């Protein structure tokens, strides 16, 4: 369908314009050829007429000069009777004699009338020309030259008439050759254009088929790149898109698998202890306290996973900084530290927070920014070493504020580092988590016009730097 539509548009717009241009050129060329040959015939007659007129002008003023007799004498010696006709006209424009020997026409020739008119307008111009059909329907060219005395008195006229059959044949031959050349040129243009259009449409058709397969879920399908041009770039782009979709699909499948495991673990614990307590554990105070503690911690863990998923869902539906007001960033950092401090202590991790200087207020969404620091610190706790430490440092910088969260945990490998802020990506499947915490944090920071930078080294720790501008 694409091929048909584009080809039709090319035929109408492109080839149609070429055909119209060729038609105009052909008509113009035919007109110029006709004008050239007719002008050459006219020039030939004019040269003959001027030559004979000049010769007669040498004797026309003699008292004994008889124009009619002189012209007839010239006619008797006229050797080109088979090529053209020579006629003698009187002062009234009547044809007195013709080299053909046939009775001359009775009407005054139009070219004679034109010659008289020209002579009246310009004393130097004493000739006229006419082109048309003669009595037998033959296309002819006639030229009349007045013969005048020194006082400009007309004593008669000489007239040459030539048939244009041969000229018309030559013009027809040349025009036919030009038309044939134009058709051949048009055919060549069609071949070249067709090849060029096909070289574009064929890859586009393949791209369309590939896009359809990708849309239907065949993310492993790839387009073979044939040209290193814009179409080749498009092929690369679609292949990259398919690769990213395929990778994203794998990550989503892994995410579903891991989140299912994350949800199953606390649910199993809650169900198990609830059954234990229901089966007689309520009579044992120590067992009851332990069971309630586990149920509470697992419920909190389950609530955190659900909240993380809700954060991610909200990130997909709206900008995280819809509410924008002046906020104290350090207060949000302290709240995040306070929320996670007990959990860090239970795991034997030291969590500290310092403010080097008073931070300027920034415009943003306090709840969303608090979530950024919660996600970063929570991630540090998950991957911390036993008896490890996490330090949060806040300081003003040029044009904004900077919050640095550093730990001495297990770190992130060089291969995983560029991917840890991608949605659903988890550097280690052995550790808990959904793989969306840092992705959500990065999206929130970007929405506030800031940057989130992660530096890490395996077995040495990780440093996460959040920079937020004071103005947006």
C-alpha cells in the first residue's frame, strides 16, 4: 500500500512535472525551428529581390527604360524556375507575367500591399512578405520588392514565390527527431527515477514489516541495513528501539519475578506466624511477642514495597513536581534519616547526617524530594556491610544545593553502574528490592531541574550526589 501511494504521488507530482516541462520545451523548440527555417527562406528571397532591384535601379531613371520589358527579359533568363516562381507586377499590384507561364491571379497580392504600406511609412523599406496557402492549397512564402525611381516614384514590383513543402518536411523531420529524443529522455528518466524510488520504497517496506512484527511482540527481529544514509540511520534507530524494548521486556519479566518473590516472602511469614499464634501460640507470651514483632516488621516491609510501586505508578502518570513551593531541603533530608534510623540500627548500621552551612531554600515538591532521599538511603541500607556506616552531607553550591549520601557497602560493579537508575534493573538478584527506587529518585530529581550522580567501587562503597538548583 505504501509503495502504491508513494509511486502514485511520484507519478503525479514528479513525473507529471517532467512531462509538462518536456512538452513545453518540445513546443518551444518546434516553434524556434520553424521560425529559423522560414526566416532563412525569407532571407534568401530578400537577397535575390534586393540584388535584382539594385540592378534595375541603375537604369530605372533612363528616359528609354521600360520596367516591364526589363523584368520580362530577366524572367526569360531565370534559371531557377523549378525552385521558385518569379513574377512582374505593375504599379497597381497586378501581376503582369510569371515564370511559370500560367495565367497570373487577378487579386493584388497581400505582400505587395504590405510593401506599399511599408514604403509609405519608411522610405527605405520598400518590400513586403506573406506566408499562406496558394490557390491549390500549397504552403508558400511570397516576397515583393518595389522598384522605384530616384524620386521614389513606383514603376512596378518584382515578386518571388517559393513553395515551403521541402522546408516543412525538414521541420517535420527535425520536430519528429526532437519528439523521439524527448520520449527516449522521458523513458530514461522513468527508469532512473523508478530505480531511485524503489531503492527508497523497498527498505521502507521492510521497515514497515519489521515495525509490524516488533509491534506484535517479535522484539528479537532486526532490519538488515543496506544503505549508509538516512534510511540506514532509520534502520539503526528501529533496531536500537527493538533492542531496548527487548531489554526492557526482559527487565520487566525479571521485575515481575522478583517483586512476586518480594511480596511472597513477607506474606508467607505473616501467614505462617498467624497460623502459629492461632494454633496455640497465644498462650505463650514470649512466642506471642516474637510472632507479633515478625508480623509487624514483615507488614512494614510489605507496605514499603507497595509504597514503592505506588511511587513508580505516580511517576508514570504525572510530573512529580506538580506542587512547587519554597522548601527547606535539609529538613526533608533529616526526615528521611529519621524515618530510616531505627531500621539502620537494627541492622547494626550507623546513619549520620550533617549540614555544613545553612542551605538556601529551593522551589519544589517537598514530599517528592523526601522520597528521593528515602530511596537513596534505603538502597544504601539494603547493600550495606555488617557494622557499616552511611553518612548524609548537605552543603550549598553555586546556584543550588548538594546532598551527598556515602556508604562503605558492597558497592556496584563498573558494568552495572550505568544501569542502576534504569527502571526494573537490579544489580544483584540476591538482594531484596524492586529495582525501581533509584529510577524513581532520578526522575524526581530531573523533574526539579537537578542531577543525580552515582559513583561506586566494588567492596569499597557508593557515593550518590544529588544537586538541586535554587531557581528553575
